[in-house]
C-alpha cells in the first residue's frame, strides 16, 4: 500500500471515529433532556384550600345521671386531716364545715409551689433569650484547616531557612514546632559571629501559627546555650494560648494567635438553625403549660391555706364518712346526697379549669332520651380526680378535676343513664376559627420532629420543620409555626417527595 493510500485510510478511520463520538454525544443529550423533561412533578396544595376548621370547638365530658344533687369530698394527699366534723347519717346544710386540715404542711406547700413557679419563670426567660439568639443566627460553614507546614525539630548550622537573607530587615525564616523545636547553641553563636538575624515561626500541631521570635543584635560576649522556643508558652484544654515568664535574652517575642481553635463558630446550616428554633419554641410552650398548672396549684393551695376547711355546698344527708388513715385511692372521704331533682358529674382538664366556674351553664344530652337539657355547675373539686372522662380535643395526659351540675328539667330522666356534657359556647378562649389545622397526612415526623414538604416559591420542594399544637380528633393537627395560609405543601411520602423536586399546583381537593 502506498503512503498516500495509507494516509487516506487513517483519515477515513479518524472521520468515522469522530462521527461515532458525535452520534453518541447526541444520544446522551437526548436521553438527558427526555429524562429531565419527563421528571415527575409533585402536586402541591394551597394550605388555604386544605386546612381543617374547628369552628366553636366544644370541650366536654361524659357521666351519668344521679338522683338529686350530691357532693363528694376527696382528700388532698399533700395535707394532714385535722378533724372530720360530720358523721354518717347526719343532716347538713350548705355552708356547714365538713373537714379541716392541719395548716402547717399547707403553708410549706404554698412556699414550695411559689419556688417552683419562680424557677419555671426563670427557665422561660432563659429559653426566650436563647430563642432570640437562635433567630439571629446566619447559616455558615466551618473554615478550611490551615495548610500543612514542614516543621523543623531543631535549628543547627546545617538547617536551611525557608526564606530571608539574614539581614535585620529580612531575617532568615524557620518554621518550628511548638513544644518540640530548639535552637542549638552553635546556631546562636553563628548568628553572633556573622552578624545575622533570624525569625522562628512557631506552629501548633494543627498548623495554627501561634507566635514568633525575632533575634536581636547580639554582642560577641553574649553567653549562649540551647534555646527552647516554647519556654513560658502554654495551651489550656480549650486551646487558649498564654505567655508568662518569657525570656527575651536572644530575641523579641510576638504573639500572633490567642487560641489554637481555627474553626471558631459554632457553625450551623439553615436546617440546623430551623430545628433549634422549633425545639426551643416547643420547650417554651411546655414550660408555659407547666407554669399554668403551677398557677392552678398555687391558687388552690392558697385557698386551702387561708381557709383550711371544706364546706358543704348543698343541703342533704351525709351518706358515708371514711377513716382518713384507711381510705383507698380515688375514694371520697365524705359523701352527701340530696333528694331533690337530678344532677350529673363530669371532669374538666387542668388546662381548661380556668374556663369553667360555679354557676356556669352546661348542656346535657342523654344517650337514651332525645333532647338536650341545661344544667348549672354547682361544685368544682379543688384536687385532681384519679379518672377523667373527656371528649373532643382534650389532651388525655392532663390531670382532671371533677365538677357537679344540677339539671334544670321537668322531664323524668332515668337515673344511671349515661350522658354527654358540653360547655356553653361563646367562650373566646375556645374558639378555634382563627387557628391553622392541617390534615395529619400532610405532616410527617422525623427523629421526633414534625415537618412538611413546601413549595419554596420557585417551583421546588423544600423540607420545613413545624411546631405543632393540639390534635383535633386524630385527623388534623394544629400548626403553630413553620407554614402559613399563603404556602403550598405536598404529601411528604413517596419517592418523588424529596427536596429539590419540581412542583405543580394540584387541581381540586387532595382526596
């Protein structure tokens, strides 16, 4: 084959190779474009559209109808009974003394509750200060570590400087290790004899430049010896650098760093800052609930301290009196029964105890008789009852207080029938219309924290941690912070519901 023919074949082979690569590049580009174009967009729903409502949400209880009115007196486990003033079968009138307590312990109880309240207030103040600090944090990344430096163990006449010409204005430069490098006597003598100058840079083990020594103009009669460059320099457990007892016989000392910690900080990502804020807000909310309970306990204890007595609230007959030293948990020490009309007992949680009062109207609905009857609260127990019967969105983990209500009706009711008890509407503390509730399906939990997947405003999903509140009958949860009515959120489940996924506003409702 001629040289010309051989060159032609080489050019042809090169042409086909380049053509194949171009075709391959086009195919890859097409696949990438198709995949990107076909990437599934995640449906997002406006919060305004999917929010749940709890209009006029009523708190209530359930109990059973009793003949006439009744009063049960339960012992305060924190107090000692001084005297029981009635006996079984005795007729009493409203206002009669039933029981009196020893006030010594109650006075101590009031003081302890006051102390707990002050401690809790201090915790709230501290937590709110920390929260304010968290809200001022800006996302930042930790700086890169200092670059590696080759360090000398000792400086002798055979050591080579990394820079400088040895003059007073341009001394020899040596990189030295803290607590390791020494300058030998022979090198100091060399500097004196030749009239040279040197600078020794001292580095910590992580290559943070701590300080330096610059030699002086030393006279010929200067007595020299091996020189420890780290003498008088200490680093504590936190990395703080200090200098004490520095001997500047040969050189001038210059401290450059105050700490070996080059990271500084602390440094947090935006997700970490959001998580810290949510955790601190939850902590403050919990502390405020604790303070509210302590306030209830304090008022009850203060009332007992002032009076130290329990009175009859109704006219009737004492049907039972128990021995205060041999009474079972949850059993009343004194029971009074009146034969007039009907009454019903229910319970209210500690968080809503301030929202009911003696004389307040409630509504009673029998499970067996149609219609609703009004009743008036005649008594609210001062101490928690072992059992609570709640309905609606009450928290079952709270303490419960028993109340008795007199039923106002001429209708013949069946004693023993179970009834629902709901409190009078119109209490603005219980109106839920302005609160934001989201369906449980849109809120997901991770490591004990709740989050939603939100459109970031640029057509991409982002994970946002939220602070939750009350659970509404198990199908919705209150959102206190993290998202608002103007946001759009997606179901936080499935392989496509990930941060950065493209979004599209869904049509219609989510179910």
